[in-house]
């Protein structure tokens, strides 16, 4: 894709901005030094930059979009890590469709699985990227669809559940509307855990992030459509460590 200076600056700043988030949710879980890392849903390269900054030997990213290397290369240069520019590769595809990439020490996915259709198939496909012993999968997903910000839109807490679809469409851009309608899978924690089970994975640990607008739930709950579960409405995100039986 053509990359102009304005786009380069904006996306590079975006990539660098998320380092603190990744430190918070992944930093204490594993040691990246000298490891080969696979990033599922690598996007512009946020996790690629973070992993190389933290000593990963090589980072491979896969994403349905064909993304430009220049953004990560510029971010590395701005952080004094130009020498690491040859230590990452980006591939277009998904876990089930991408070509054989070999085995990795770790697999990471950040804020991706709440967008993916076919959760169990995508999780099961990760087995071929891990060695016969060792290797772990680390996932973080937030916000989940029924949480207060699960709409991913510039509207208020839980308004995607209380407003009409026409009213929402009138308040957002056409791009935001497309992403909202086509880019979210409605995943809940129970749906995710069932997909983990169906994929044959072992759940090593599970963390939750309570909804940041929980104090507003009591005043809002009577406006929700019937049948929605309080747990899904009040749970913003999940994090977990997964492994296949052959990794143990």
C-alpha cells in the first residue's frame, strides 16, 4: 500500500502508544528473551514492536489484512532499535489458512478473538504452530460485546443494547457502522470457554476484567432487553493462558 508521511506518522504513533497496555496484560506472564513469537491478528504491528523491544528473537505476525512493514520499521527506528528491523515477518491470512510457518515458543493474541468468526476452528488451528513439548498461548480480549463499551463505538455505556439500530447508525460514521455490524462476533465468556473446550485446549489460567462502568449498572439494567445475563453485561474482558495436551 502507498505510505505517505502523514499516515506513517499517525500509525507509528499508534503502534508505540499501546506499549503500556501490553506491559500491563502480558508483561508479567512470560519471558520473551530469545523466544520465537507468533502474533495472531498482528494488525499494524503493535505487538511486534512490543515483543522486539522486550528481547524476542523473532516475531511473526499474521492478519487478514496485508499490512505494510514500514510502520513497524519506523517505530523501531524511533525507539533506537533499527538493528531489529530484520527480526520480524508479516503474513496475510488467518490461523487456519496461512501457510506452514514452523513452530513457535509462544503465541500471543491481543484484542482479536472478540472479532473472529469460528472461534473453535481458529483456536484448534494453533496446534500446528506449537512444538511437541512446551509452548503456550496467551490471549486477551476486551471489551466483550455485551459489556458497556462492547460496541466499539463513540456512544455511551451499553447504548448499543438500549438504543435502536437506526439511532446508532445516525450517530456514527459509515466505517464505524460497518465495523460494528460486521466486525464483532458477540462473544461472551461462556462462548469463548466452550470454544476452548471444543478446540481440545487446556485452560492454564483465567483472568477477568470487571466492567469499568459497573457503578452505572443498577441504574441502567431495567432498560436492557430481556434475557441478557448480568455476568455478560458486567464483564469487560478476559485473559488466559492455553496449551494443547501435546505441549504439556
